């Protein structure tokens, strides 16, 4: 039972050290510019355009259905 406890404790220590390394890496990048910021902005704009087109198409389809009924 103690051997299992020691193994588990060792695993948690490894996870803690890994988390500390990742945290240091994230903190070093904090405040920096996101490398794909411009591309992300373009994709968000395109997504808004697509959503508007879909909404317009849905409204047009609904109007046609109401007019036919």
C-alpha cells in the first residue's frame, strides 16, 4: 500500500513540475502579440459575413414559405 502511495506521490510531483514549466512559458508570452492575430481577425470578419448570409437566406426562405401558404 505504501509503495502505491509513493508512486502516486511521485506522479503528482512530476505533474507539478510540468505545470510549473508550462506556467513559466505562458507567463513569458503574456502581453505579447498573438502571432496569428491578423488572420484571426480576418476569419472572424468572414464568419460574421457568412452568418449574415445564412440569416438572410433563412429569412428569404421563410418569406417564400409564408407567401406560398
